C-alpha cells in the first residue's frame, strides 16, 4: 500500500520531492518505494524529464488504479474508525465569508452540542487560496463556492458535496435608472462600473466571464473582499455588483437586488481530501448538509 501511495503522490504533485513532502518522508524513501513497485509491476513507471521525472504510460495507468484503491481504503478506514472512535480532536475549516455568516454558526453550535470533544477552528478566504491549503494538509474541510457560468475546477484527490444552490442578482443603487425593473440583462448594464472580490477569485472571474460573454469589457475599479463593503459602494451609486442570495441579507438601505436574465446561480460546496475523510470531517459535512 505504501508503494501505491508513493506512486499516487508523484502523479498528483508532479515530482518525487513534492510527493515526499506530502507523505512526510524523504525523497530517497519515495524513490525506493517506486523502484520496488517497478519490479513488481514488470514495467518502467518513471522516465527522465529534464531535471525531474514523469510517469510513463504504464505509470499513469497504474497511478489511476492506485488512486481508486486508496480512495476505497480511506473510506473503509473511516468507516472502521467510526465504529470505535468518538468524533474528537481538531477540525480545521476554511470558508468563504458569506458561508461563515450564514451556514457555519448554527452548524458549529450543533457540533459543539453533539460532539463536545471536537475542536474546530475557522479561517476565512477564497477558494483559489484555500484549495492549496487543503491539498497541503493545512486545512481539513472547505466551504467554498462555484458559479454556474464558471464552475470551479477541483484537482484530483479532492471530494465535494453540494450544500446549496442560490440565485445571484445584480445589486443596484436605488437611484439607478433600472433599480425598479423586475429583471435586467447584462448588456443593459454595459456602461456600469462594477465592484467584486479580488481578481482570481470565483466571484470576480464569474463577473468578468459573464460580461465578456455579452461582448462587454468589464470595468471593475473596486475590488473588495466582503460583500457588505461592495454594497456600501453600490448604495453610494459608485458601482453595481453581482450578489448571491446568502450575501443579500440583511439588505442595506438604498440597494435594490434585481433579477438577471438569463439566470446566474452560485453553488456552495463542502470540499475535502478524499484520503483524509476523518470522523470530524464527516460529522461536519453531515451537519452542514441538513442546514
């Protein structure tokens, strides 16, 4: 099993050195495991690629099988652990701000009641920054977002579960000429300035893609991490914003949330490492899933 883990880690992380860091072993230890696996498989699994190595065709084939085997082993270990262990110890959660406000407080309160020996911590951030932290074993569970016009890509080795799907509306100042319309299209807002999260984040890239798909080059002079800050600029008439339902509460005075045509949606997902589906992770996912 250790040899399969070594191969899967090289396939996922692209080098023996990075695989060794993730497995908490030395590079020579990984190389020894792979050499034994090559002898057992009867095929070369690695070949030189400049100053590093890459998988051969046989290596990629075996790595795919290894990933499936390790996923099943992790699931079996988690099931067995649940039979004999309480949900105890640390649980490191990373989440987008709106999910922290709307989903996590009740879930954490319920977990504290049902699993008093669980010790969760929470860090806010955006998926683009939190996913690498999860893959590097610095977080155990994420609550992040994916937008319907730009679904979030997740690398191999991660599992996910949809928690909710919600409508996204455009936030306009009540003084905006279209603020009282029942619905608008993005071309009807072509001359607007926009506010969103930082470039590279899911909300920003979804906004840019939505506008460019309509032939509009976005003008986004205000990049702010939190929706309340964005809505303050909307209230002042400085910009418009795309805001999912969860972030519309409480609605600030002076802002109108107008439906978009065609509809745009945001999905909130729980994401975790497939090979680290521990009892704390599973308990939190189940609790979030019934909110």
